[in-house]
């Protein structure tokens, strides 16, 4: 049974299959994506706002293409940089820099107990400390 939805982009009613937006919007988006990609390819030094002006695709959309990792910025596209959402370091695509990605993964691992836990107290260390303490006291006596 076909599901009827309202397209969140244009408000038109469409038959939902697998995409959350209607076929017409999907086509438009594909076209926009292609135009942006070609423009960046031809103009490696362009900034996001320049790309937006020239392609008439909104900055938000270009940012989204970048964040969705559909558009990968090459090293020569130095003006098209995104900031890591965690530390602000410039990144080429996605939301986080490699460093933060690693840290986030580590954090998750620890949270879910996937990493071996350090023993809270090392018995050996404690015994040694006690020995030292008694030895010192004896010396003072
Ligand atoms: Zn639509
Ligand atoms: Zn970062």
C-alpha cells in the first residue's frame, strides 16, 4: 500500500517509497549537487559563499553536501573548509576531525566497557607502601 506524504522541502504531496523527499526535489538536489561539484572542480580556490553565488545553491545545502561526505574537498580547495564540531580544527568532510573521531570512539568504547579496565587498586603497590611505613616508624623508635 502506497504511503502518501508531504514533501518537507516543497510541501507537495508525493508517494513515499524510500526517500524522505519527493522525486522532483530529489532530482533538483541531484542537479544542484552536480553543479556544485563541477564548480568546485573547476574553481579549486573558491570559498563556499562564492560557490553558492555562482551555482545559486544555498550555503546551507553546500555545507550539507560536505557534511554528508558526498563532496570531498581536495587539498587545493583550501578555502572550502569545514570546522570540526568538537574542536574547530579545519576538516575536509564530515563533522569531526580525525583526532576527535578517535577520541569519540575511545570514549564510547570506555562507556560501554569494551576496553579492559585498569584495576582500581594494585595490591602490590599498597603492600609496599605499608612496608615502608612500618620500616620508617621502627627507625624513629
Ligand atoms: Zn518536494
Ligand atoms: Zn576535532
